[in-house]
C-alpha cells in the first residue's frame, strides 16, 4: 500500500452501511473486525490508515499486523490523507 498526501478531507471516508453492520463493528479496529464483503477490505484498510495518519493516531501491535496483512492484497490502493490542523 502506497501513502501520499493530498489536500482532501476525511469526509470522503464516510460510507453508508446497514445498522446491523454498524453494530457489528462497534468500536473494533481491523484486527477485530472487517467489512463482511471481501471486495470492501482494501477500501476499508486504506481509509482506516488515512484516518490514523491524518490525526497522528497510534496503532497497537495486533492492529498494525492486521493492517499489514490486509494491505499486502491491496497493491493498487493509494492512501490519501491531509494532516489535521
């Protein structure tokens, strides 16, 4: 997964989901939950990573490992982020 900076905003990462899916995710990170559709994994991992970069948030070891494993299958995913003010 490649990382780049852009002038976009994190609002682009908002995706409409069902209430059931939102409840299933709750506050779990990618080590504990991924979207039920495999074709959504790369987008989810990319947007999760962009949000972490934007806000300078840390990741724990399990989260970092999960992101790495999923990202290996996302060769064409480019992470766009703008550091938060």
